[in-house]
């Protein structure tokens, strides 16, 4: 499957490739043919980047799922008023080769969606967490409240988020994406036991980030 948000990039690249290929054939021009080949490579890369694979979403209760594909950069202690005080922040780095579709971490109700303009530090740098352009979502769920963020990087300059205040969401459903390399974060309350660790590879809607403590 291909993400709908990617079609506006993929289709023009394919169309340009076909036009250049036909033009090169009519002109018998090697330079135009080479450019057409580069266009084909670009179209293939965009198709790969905007892929939207099916995911096996866990149905077990009390789970917090990853919101993004990528590598876990850090697991840190935090204190945040919205989540109720102490908790953990899990940061995930998405390279340009990762799937960039974002999925809801747990079923609940959206309390707020806040866009914060900012800088474009490399997404793997610590500064990106606070200073980069980002969308922040507050979610109330059965066992408390959490925050998850979509954060841009150097290449990623556009965030897509389809959520609205008071919207009811289900764990694992798609809520948006970030174009090209980026960062995603979860702010989890203290009653969540984080089971992932730094260096783990995770998949959105499929990998378990943490479990609700009894």
C-alpha cells in the first residue's frame, strides 16, 4: 500500500519520467534518456518512502504501542503536569529509509492538538526535542494521560496530523505522517512500565513501548 499523502509526489515524478523517456526516444538523445533514468530512480524512491505496510496491531489490553517506525534514541525520566507528574519520555529517530506513517499509541480521546513552530535541527540531536517544529497531541486514555509528538528534522519540513480535539481514536490507527527523516516522542505517565530500550528497532502500531502496571 502507498500513503495517500505521497501520491502528489510520486505521480508527477512518474509522469515526468514517461515524458522524458518518450522525448529521448523521439530525439534519439542519450542525455535526455539519462535524465529520464534519474527521474525513474526518484519515482521508485518516493514509492518506497511513502509505503504504508499492513501492521499486526496487538489486541491485548494495557499496552502502549510505538507511534513511529525507527530506532529508540533515548528513554528519560521526566516531570510533566499534563501526564500527572513523573514519567518517562521515549524518543524515536526515523531515518529516510523508515516508514513514516504515524499510528496512535493507545485507544482514548484527544484532549488537544498543538502545533509549535521552530527550528530544523537534525532529528537525532537532543535540541530537536524542544526547539524543532513539531505537533504535540495530548491523549486521555483508560489509565491516565500521555503526550505524543511528531518532530521535524533537517529534511522533514512538513508534518501531517489528522487528529482533532475530542476525537476518539483506537490503538494502532493511522493519524498522520512526517515527510522524510524525523523524530517521534512519547511522554508516558508513571503507571506505564517502559519495556523498550535504547537501540531497539520499533514499528508503528505493532511494537510495544510499555505496559500499564497493575
